[in-house]
């Protein structure tokens, strides 16, 4: 992955747009107060999610947060009560464990293997967990993709028990392409933003 060319950044245009937006500050400041976030942004996100990800949602179903930690904290506060057990991939994202722990949940570390989070191990450890936090597209930190069979096992377990599933698709906006080094005929994977 290459560093961005700072010299290519359109600093003058950026400054003009920022100044123009700041001069009109009062107009967007007076919009409706909605704790879910700026409505035009939520509308744009709903359209984007529908066209690029096949997610059928409305702007009213979207909540804009400052990042993953705020989102996880909000979800933990809404979904969990003191001592509720939650499955977490082991190893897994420490920030999610922190958010759930701060909400008073009991973290159930569930081992991962080459297919992702082991549902059978989770059932043995705590069959009635309140929910599960997963990074199935690119498991954090090991990087494997959860198999379709394992994903179906998670959904069947959640459906049987009434558990929630939080899927953290943190690398979703990246696309992986094969780049070839012509002189040496070596192929490597390059991560490029869509």
C-alpha cells in the first residue's frame, strides 16, 4: 500500500469549500435535532447500503456514530443487561470486549478455527448466550473468512435462542485486487479503497 501524495491534495479548493460551508453554518445548525444523525447523511447511507450491499433499510433505521467504539457502546447499552453472557471470538477485537464488559456483560471467549468462530464450542461453553459479536468477512486478528456453513450455524443458533448477532464488517469498504509485477512476474494482493 502506497502513502498518499500530500502534494496532490487540492488544498486551495478544500479551503474554499470549507470556508463556504462555515459561512452557512447557521442554516444547517437550525435543522431538526435528531440524535440518530444528520438526516441527509442517513438518506445517503440508506441509498448506498441498498445499491452496494443489498441492505433494505430506511434512513430512520440508521444511527450515525463517531466510530466503531461508540456504535459498540450504544449496542451494548441497548441489548445487554448486567451479567448477560455474550460470545466473543477468541482471539477477537478487544474493543468489543471492552464495550460489552463496560455494559456489565459476561464475555464468553469462543475459539476460532480455519472456518471462523466455532458455534459448537460456543454452545458447549454457553448455549443460552444473549448474543454474539463476529468479524466473519475478515476475522480480527487472524484474517480468515467464516465459512457459509458456519454462518448458517450462527444464524440457526441465534434463531433458536433469540440471540442477537453483531457482524462487524470492518474492512467492507476495501476491495482486494491482484497486482502483477511485470519484470519479475510476481503477483501480490494490494488493498485499494473502492
